[in-house]
C-alpha cells in the first residue's frame, strides 16, 4: 500500500531555517514527480515547489524563490524541502504530494510555524 510520510516541521523564528522530508513507500508504479504544497488557515492549498524524478526539473512558487530548495533522493523515494529565511507568512501545514503512473497521493501534513 502506497504511503507518503512527512517530517521536519516545527516552530522557528523569522529568518530561521527548517528542512522538511517526505518519504514515499509501497509504490508499485514508478513515481513521476514529488511536490510540496502548503495550506495556511483560511486559505487554499498552494503549490510551493515540485521536482520530477527523471531530469530533476524543478518549479517554485514566486513567494519562495531564492529561499526554498527542493531536492530528491530517488534511491530512497524521498524528497526534501530546505527552507531558509523563513517569514511569518510561511506559516502553514505543509503537505507532500506524490504522482505515479496511476494516481496522486498526499501525506498527512506537517505544521510549520514561523513566529518570534
């Protein structure tokens, strides 16, 4: 059974850094892309960053360009999100999204809170 598990969230002060991890397991079909989304209270879920498993093409939301970096370890079916220079407006639940040849899968989410 396919599973997607995030980790690494927490409380950090403005200007600080966090690294999120997302491990995908139990997939039968090849994973094509892995992404991070976030949802703040009262707002819609939005794409933060995405990476393809072949070629490593990346895509970032304008609001995080230059501050966040997405990377992947294909051998471990794991994707990372390095978040630097965090701002209060980055506060949200961050979700990992995995796309394989058949379907789309979501993790349970990890809370990131940026506050002094």
